[in-house]
C-alpha cells in the first residue's frame, strides 16, 4: 500500500515529532533532573506534552521548508 502524496507532509511531521519530543525530553530531563525514581513517569509526561506542542508546529513548518529546499535545488515545488 503506497502512501498518498498529500499524506507525506503530515506523516513526516508525526514521525519527526515523535523522535524529537522523546529524545529531547529524555536528554533535558536526564541532564536537569537526573535519574530519580520517578524519572520514567516524568519523562513520559514531558514527551507527551512536547509531542502535542511540536506536531502541529511541524505540520505548518515542514511543507514550507520542503518548498524552500525544492526551489533552492531547482526542482518544481508542489
């Protein structure tokens, strides 16, 4: 099953948001809070909160970045 072209941007946003929010919340919490007994609960809460914030931002920003890069590469922008 192929992914329809109109879902490419949202799919990239969802996947990028998941990777970004989980990794950055883990690093930030580990550096600032340390590995306390409640680390996992705090990390999951921070990751979920940042995911809810970052995905809508990425859905707005990713298509614009994609168009900009395509133009810079001399390729037709969608």
